[in-house]
């Protein structure tokens, strides 16, 4: 696939009457282009002691701020564990996990599953 772009208008000081010549730009047609706005949202499951749930939530908010999607926290009183279900951009999962491991050495990670909607 090729595209053509012009060089722009000729400056007023130029005496040339010829139209600007197009510049030919070739793109690799084998690689499909994805829109820059398309992002894959995933759900990350993290299990921590109940006493550390607030720290885990604040840590994730500090990392991704407003980009942190819907999240729920399930509390199991018998085992004294909190299970966080966090939605975030797939590209931030490794960063989120590394930060949680540094902050909460007791954090356990469950499944990371792709959600059907885009963020």
C-alpha cells in the first residue's frame, strides 16, 4: 500500500510556477495497522491478607491512577484473605504485578483474563 503526501505550498519568494511534487511513501503492507486508541482491557486477580487490602488498592491507584478500571474486593473472613479483581490496560499488567510484589511480598496472583470490551 502506498500513500502520497504533498510537500506543502511554495513560499511567496519563490518564482517557480510548477506545482509542488508529491513525495511517495511506501508502507509495509504485510503488517496490519491498529488504531492507536484500541486498548485491551484485562482483569487481574490479586489475593492479599485482609489487613493489606487497602494498601494493595492504594498501590494500584498510585500506579495507574484514573486508568484503573472497575475493581471489587471480596473478603473471606474464614481465611482472612481479600481477593481484588482489578480491570486495567493489558500493557500495565507486568508493571502492576512487579509493584505489588515489591510492596506486598505476600501478594498472590490469580488469572489474568481478557475482557470483551476495550478501554
